[in-house]
C-alpha cells in the first residue's frame, strides 16, 4: 500500500507517529555528515605505505630519469602503464598529472574557451559572437562539480534525463543540432549519483552523432572506473578506439584519477584522448607548468606495481564500503518500501545512492535532516544551477561515516522523508 492509498485518518496517525520520531531524533543532538563522497579513514589507511616512498632511496624512474627534477610533462611512464589497461587506453595517449582530475577538466575547458581545440575554427568564446553562448548538455541527475565549472565560465547548461544506461539519446540528438552546443558531461561507469553504466550501444550512438559544432566534445569523466561494489567488475569501454571507428577520433576527452584509490588529496590524475588532442593539451599545459609531481607518480607506481595491484587494492576498499551501501538499502527498504514513499538506486559501483522522494518535498526533507543534525547534499545539487524541477532528488554518500553513523543517519533521513510526505498530503 502506498502513501497515496491511505485514508486521511491513517495519514494523520502516520504523521503523528513520524512527528514524535522526529522530535526524538532532534533531541539526540546528532552531528552526522553525508554531504560528500569521501573515503573513510579506514580506506585511506589502506595506502599508508605511500607516506614513505616504497623502496626507500629510490628517486629515478625505469629509464634513470631523476623524478625530483623538472620535466616529464606527460607524466611518469610507469604510472601510465599501470592505469592505461584499467582505463582501456593506449599508454602513449595517456597523460598523468597532479592530484585532481577536476583541475584537468578545468584546464581543458579554459584552453577550449580561450584557444579553441582541434577542429575549432575559432576559440569557443569567440564563436559565442555568432552562435550564441557556449552550451553543454548535462545528463541529470549528475555531478555538481561539473555543473559548477560550467556556471563559473558562463556556459549554459542543458539538462537531459539520465537513465540506467545513459542519457535520452533523442533529446541529445535534438540539442547537438545547435552549433553553440560544444559538449556533454558523461560519467560512464557508476555515474554520480544514480550509478548508471553507459552501454556500448549508447556510447556508440553518442560517438556517431552528427553535430552542428565540428569541435563538439564528450567530457568522459571515468571517475569510478575501478570502484566496484559487487563481483561484477564492469570494464572500461575502449572509448578512444570506438571514437576513431565512428569517424570522430577527436571527440572524446577522458578524465580519471586515483582520488578514491589511494589518498584523495595526494593522488594522480589522468587525461586521455586522440593523439592530436593529447598534443593540443600538452601544448597548452606546457605554458602553465614545467611538469607534474613525478615523485608522487613514482611513489604510486612502486606501491601499486601493476593494474592487478590496483584491482586488489580496490577489492579491499569494496570490503570496507559495500556493507555500508547494503545497510542504506536495507534501511530504506524497511522504512519506506512498504509505503512506496520513495525510490532509490541499487548501484553496482561508485560512491552514491540516488534517492527520489515525493515530488516537491526534497528541499523540506534536507532541511528537516539538517535541523536534526544530519547534513545531506543540498536538494537539487545533482541538477544544473541547483534546480531540480520536481524537487525530489537527494544524493546519499555513505562512504565516510562509520557503519553505526550511517545506520543512524539513514534511519533519521527516512523519518524526515515520511514526515515531509505526510505533511504535503495532509495539506492538499
């Protein structure tokens, strides 16, 4: 039986019950934070060997180059050899950078806006004079930091629905007929926040699209390529090979990092693309830096050793966080399932669960949770400009808190969901 099937008397009784539960929740004086998808301390401890360079006294790479010195703009070959098979890209087309892939996304956008990219007839900002403001397609729900980059640079965002296997292709095809549409954000594996995994069919369709902008780019953010939560370890697609086969070899900019593999603040980021795009990127990057932190590259290469070393480490991560995801799903099912009071995803990887509550109540739910000492990512954060037209989506990030705190927070969140829903129905 769903909430909408309840009589007014039954709704009133449920509302009273949830109000009492909420008052008890507030009285506990909780201080819990589920706002960001951060690794827990126990996960960071897995890589503490990085705090001392594995193989003490080593500071040269396999070719004998001193990693302490300038140079090596493309990054250490050894770390690129480890991650190339994991990302399914050629080593020669992979660039290793500093700790944040977000910084590479930022730079790539800025380079494109100010200089144009391979295939551009002019810088993207200049094209705005004839084609209108630069626009990006944003599958939703999506990653708030992608949207923040667009907003920072005045790029107009065009939301399209994101399903389990990729975005609404008809909507995307209609939008790319506009020459001002220069790109689309994609998190292809275990998308943030709904866990979508782009299929080969959907990906091929995106690569084969005829776009009005000859320099249209897919910003392929493979942030969770190795972050599996089940025995099914979805491999990365050969996106660069597929792009070349589709006749658009320069269409894809690929990004990734070790942020949730080793140390979130001291990892290695990656960029991959066609040979022409890599040359373009390094040509621009060389004006900003003489080279990345190769000592950190060496540290990671010596610690991880191989692609299989990364896979083994990620299974240790999974052992720590998968039970937290299972806990969230069990509590949501127990508290909300029988009443069909919300819908949520069951991801096979990544760092998030996407929760859809009753339309028009997400903002109220988050406010109630905050008042009870449970900090959630803001309602609408997974949509451009922070505006969820149905005001229903809430992102759950269960990795950082302890298992006990996750249980307390999600049980409290469920109380807030029911309280907001019954308030709305009784007010109707």
